[in-house]
C-alpha cells in the first residue's frame, strides 16, 4: 500500500505526496478578487510541502457567495489574481486547484469574526438568496427564493463558465462543493429539498442538479485534468442525507467524470448533533472508497503524522486533507516527513534550518 509521501496520479496530474490543503474560506476578497493575503496564505502551504493546495470556496455568481468578501469566478477580471496564486504554488512543487461553490440559502452572511449573521445591503449583502425550496437555514437567516427550472439551468451554466475561467487561471483541478449545506447539498437532502418537480422527491430527482453540474463542468474541463467533488456524507439528522446515499451518488458521479470524492459531513441542519473526535470523518472516506470504487480524500481532526500515514497506508483514503492543522502550522508536511523519516526536500532558502541530511530542493524559485 502507498504511504503518505508516495506520489498520486489522477488523470494527467501527479501529486508529489498525499497531503493536501483543505479549502477554507478567508473572507478577505474584494469584488471576488484575490489579493496579497491569498498569495501568501496559499503560497506558504506550497512552500511547506503540501502536495495539493485547494483554493477556498469560490463563488460562480455574485449571489452564490457566502459573504460579500468571498472569492469569485463569475467574470474574467477575477482570473489573473488567481493565476498569480497558481504560478507561485506551482513554482514550489504543489498542484493548485479551486473549489467552485454556490452558497444558496446560506449566502449573504457576515464573516465568522463578525458573528456570521445575515449581511445587510449596507454591509454589502443581498436579499435574493436562492435554494431548492423556500426554507431558511435557521432562524435569523434569509428566506430563500425557490429556484425555477430556468434558474437551475442558469446556475449549471455558471458552474461550467467558472470552470473555464479556472482553467484560464492555470488550475490543475476543480472541486465541486456539494457539502456543508450549500446549494448543491441543499438539493441532495430531503430536509432542505421539498420540491415536487423533477429536482425533488426521489433520490434520482434530488441528485439530478448535482449530476447536471458535474457533467457540465466535466464537458468544460480538459479531459486530462481531474475533477473532484466534496460531499457531506451525512446530515447527522434522522431523515436527512446519509452515507448510503453518498455512496450511491459517488458511483453516479464516477460515471459523470468525477475522479475523487472529498468526504466531509454536516452543515445542512442548524443544531445537528455531530459526534466529533480525531479522524471522525475518515470512516466516510473509507466506505465511499470501498463501496463506490473510486479515490477519496479524508478530512476531520487529522493532526498527527502517524495518524495521517495510517489513513493512507491502511487504504482508508487516497489523500489526507488538512484544515485547521495547516492554519496552525503551514509547514506541517515538512515536519511530518521528518517524524516519519521520509527524506523530503526543503526550500533552498530554509535549508539552514532543516534537519541534518535533508535533500536539496528539486524545485527552486
């Protein structure tokens, strides 16, 4: 079995190791455009040894942002700022990709450090949030407008158009955000989707929108480059989306051209009781990998190098994505390599601080 520091090839893209940076919103963009904060934020994780860097949830329409400060790819002016990130990340040996997203009914909110409440128009917010059904996420959130079929088709096109812009920026993969209670997840779960047309009711109908997005993006995305999808494996609420449905959707998405399922959970039900702990979401990745027969990424309180290596070497997932741990330590992959006694190059500029015997860098700026 491979280990944490073995390479992984998906279609025509090879990762130098199995460690990735999970997409984490920075709420620091202006008019959807990346800036110096994003370059340093993502670039430091490439310098730190990650194999892949996933740029945070990037909205496919202005209305699709979580907050007024989210990144976007709804117009061409947003391409070059992202391309700057891609160039730097690739110069330092990592593969750059982007998560394409639409917040749906969870849109128009303030950043978490401002309380995460609804953003008013004076704060740059908007009132026309959308969803499969006119059900607010929670008390105090906006009541969304239920999408009609013309709106659904327009949103599918917006994802495909954003994928084309992502390629123009040089991204090597895109990830579709169908988790954490955002628009695609809202269609999947019967707790947020109460439609009676072809997009609601049965499992086949509830997954229709996600599959249409996946097929449209796959058609717009080069065949040689991989496509990921992030799914919440469970709503953690009785009567909601669950692991069995996740496995079945993964099988369908594999047929639609998706290459890897990023397995997370929750986010669609306010107040859901989530049983957390070290590696608590890893079993979802393992089950999808085993039963759907496709590559998976594991997330969720993965902090220790031995723990991460065992996930890969034990066949539980193909990639380990770190979130908060990489916020705490951008150089976690280099430290993990040292602990696991795997010879891994350090940047030439940092060699004076590297452990004795560290190999010379293969990639130099």
